[in-house]
């Protein structure tokens, strides 16, 4: 079963990745350069390579102190990115 895990460098993603390694999943964990969730074309291009049964999204803009100053970036990752993946 093919599973796509998004948010490679985050703590949650790393823990899920570790836990799923012992199971019989074909797990893909792309870097941000390989898969940009804020870009529909990036998602389409990446997911055309393989059919995924599940997508686990652990990507998030988590710098709370900077989110006020970088509202567009936080929104593009935390809202638009989720919409794009769905």
C-alpha cells in the first residue's frame, strides 16, 4: 500500500515515519523541494508518479511568533496547502 507522508523535517512526521517503517507500507517522504504543497502543479506532478492510498499531512507553518508578520506564508502552508492536498 502506497502512503505519502508530507512534512519530512517536522517532529510529528519523523515520529510517524519511524513508526510506519516497521509496517508493510510503501512510504514516500518527499522533501519540500520535491513536493511543494502550496503548488497544485507540484502536487499533481509528484502524485502522477504513483497512486497513493493514503496521504498523511504533517506539514505546517509552526513559527507562531512570526506568523503575525508572515500571514501569507502561514496561510499558504496551513490552509491552502491542506486544500491542495485534498
